[in-house]
């Protein structure tokens, strides 16, 4: 992938990460009554969010390599 494709992919991943954040918040508020299904779904969304965070970090490292001082 070239730099432009990486930047586009990075923005898509960040957008999905924000969307998951909103979905988790909405489920947390809606699930205050309790419920195993909601907790399971929230756990899955959080796991997906962490995977996205890892992918975002990899792309950011590719685009902005460490500079040794």
C-alpha cells in the first residue's frame, strides 16, 4: 500500500473505532437493567475496538517511523 492508501485506511479505522465507542456507550446506557446478552455484546464490541486500536497503531507507525535522536 502506498501512503495515500494507508492514510485512507487509517481514517476508516478511526471512524469505525469512534462508531464502536458510541455503540458501547449506547448499549451501556440501555443495558442498565442488566442482561447477559448486552454484556456479551459489549464485550465483543470492546474486543473489536481493541483490535482496531492495534491496527491503527501499526499504520501510524508505518506512516510516522520513529526517529532516533
